[in-house]
C-alpha cells in the first residue's frame, strides 16, 4: 500500500524539524498501536503464577472493600508488591466486571500511554522522528507481547517513561517547574508500582546532570515534597498497622532480591547473560539491527563529546545511553533476574532507533511492518488457542465440569495454588498443608501456607461448596490424613493433569 509519509530529519536547529509528520502517518501508527493493544485481549485464560496472583489480590480488594491492605485470601495478606497494579486491576473489575478482558485492560492502556510518552520524549531527543519513535516502541516484540500480560512491568514502564519525558521537557523545553513536579510525581507512581526499582532511571538523570550540567533545576524542593507525599503515604499507613512490614520490605523484598538467589531466578553469576541478552536482542525485533547500529557509534559519540565543552555535548544521546545502560547494570548485579524486568529499557531503545533513523535519513521499512504487525497479531491469536499447563481457565472448566454447581472456595493441599481461579470461578483460593503449622507472629507476612489442613477442616466444617485439589502423588497421603481426622476425601471424576479434584465429607 503506497503511503505518503514525510518524516523530517536534521539537527535540533534545522528548519526541517518544524515540518510536521503527515496526518495519515500519525493515524496509521495510532491504529497499529490500538490494534496491538486490544487484539484478542480477553481470549486467553489467566496464566499462573503471575497473572493469577495479581488478579486474585485485585478481586479480593473488590469483594472485601479493603483497598489498603492487599490480601491473597480473607485471612492472609499479600505484600510482595506495592498496591498500584492491584488498584488498577480492581478499578477495572469494578467498572467492567471480573473477567480476563478487564484484568488485562490496565496493562493495555499502560502500553498505549507508554507509546505516547515515547513519542512526546522524541520531540526533544529525536526531533522530527516523534511518530517513528512511537511506531518502533509499539511494534518491538517484547512490548507488543508484554502488553497483554498482567504484571507490574508495563505500568512501571509507563510511569518511568512519563518521568523521563518530563525531564526532557524540563531540560530542553521551557523548563517550567511543572515538568519537575510531573517528573517526581511519575517517579512516585513508579515507586507505588514496584518500589525502589521504579527509581532506577534517576541514575540516568543524575549522570546527565553531572556530565552535562544545565541551569534547569531537576531537584526542586517542592517537587521532592510531592514525591515523598505520593510515594510513601501507603507504606506509612501499612507499616503503622503492622511494624514487621518495614523489615520485610527492606530485607526480603530489596536486600534478598539483590544479594541472594533465594527466589531461584537465575541468580548464577552468568544468569544475566542467559536472561537479559536474549531478551534485548530478540525483544527489539524487528528493529534490532538499527538499535545495534546506534550502539556502534557510541565510541565516536564519546570522543566527540570529550573534545567539546560540556555545555555543547550531545547530552540527548548521553541521556538515552544512561537511561538504558545504568539500570541494566543494576539488573545484572541483582541476583533476581527475569526477562520483563528490563521492559522499561525498551523506551530508550526506541528513541535510539529514532535518533539513528534521523541521522541517516533512511526510508521507513513499511514493507517489513506489513509482514511484522500481522505476525504479532497471529501470535496473540495462537496464545489464546494453544493449551498451557499454566492456564487457570482450563483448570476452572475441569472443576466446574466435575462439580456441576457453584464453588465457594478452592483449597490446594501441599500444591502450588492456582490463583487465577479467583477470577475464572469467582471463588476464593487457599493454600494449606497436611503438616502441623505453628504460625509465629512474623510468618503472618506472606507465609508459605495459609494454614494447616486441620485448621481448615475446623474453620469451614465441610462446606458443600468447597473443592479441594492435590497432586496424584499426594492423593494417598491425603486420604489417610482425612480418615485419621474422621473425614472422607471423595475424588470427583478422574484426575486432571496429575491433579485430583475432590471434596471432603464427614467419614
């Protein structure tokens, strides 16, 4: 399809920058982003553990009315992440109902908002290539696929990109205090989304401020006060109610994730090579070569910058490199490593590609995108059709078929709980053990099990709407245990994927 698209290029002072991108190109890019955000949004069941965990906490917020203290069920709190992602999902549930489409809606909107922020940032760091920068970000493999995964990572990406756009406006725009306040407000939202990792782009800002000083003030006291109020109020409230949370947040959720391999997330010395190198190289497709071409010019950029006065240096390129490189160093040092941790780094990568395209005045690869965008949509469709062991919807259907009626609670016995059932069955999920479960006070913060089986039997008194699940390997032990407690474990149908679905009745 022939397109009349004009993307002006040149240095920031060049007359060509004042030219606008054709309205047709803008609409095409907007349409591509919207299609990628919403195509097959609710077609796939929730995948445990991540999607199930976040939606379960959000659903419990809606049902209980308590939006301050997150809970994994009515008895046990859930503290692994700050609450902003839960709030977003819970708000979507409240408006659109509890389903997979509404569960993923906040992430899809965050993807669109991050794309818009990339475009706005490009106005300052890659003038004339704004829409192209948005197109690159929206169509890179990692952002396009992550836009339908219920995690904290895309909301974090949106807030961090908003913060860096505000910084770009503060430094190279009109420099109003508004931008400094917006930057710190965005960092506060990032902190409420994922805690200290949300502040990693500040390393880039500090680096640019030190290496290429500016008269614009990036740390105004009023802006810092806005950050403190917005970022810390929730932590103050929950720690005042449970003082043990302070040690948990700083120790378990910060120090242990950085310094130990307790979470078994590629903590080996070479783990960063296994996780982040493939994610960055494959995740930037189909723009990987353009990004690497920008990186190859780094030595030349550095030499040019060193030979000039700092005030005349290429501070825009310095910002993009520091925005990408410095957080990546921290991710590599930390021993808890997952691919989506680096999702926020795809925003500066898209801007690097846009800068490179502007320098060389290359034509846009529309033919490549005509093939690539349908491929991304096809991957979405395939994800909804293919069977997955982690699909909570399939397990919910298996339970519903065997029960044939309403389910109030699903109890997992010495088994990894499937919290996605909270949405698919509208039933609470509990995680118990046959072993004795003495609960010391500190274990109330994210204990491995909610309670022991004896306490569960006493609490629920054989509720006919409760369903229990255990593995086939544990099934004989469960039967013996229930018999010893004067109960009878009755299997419902045949095992489902090595899981026995059963009910407990008086023996």
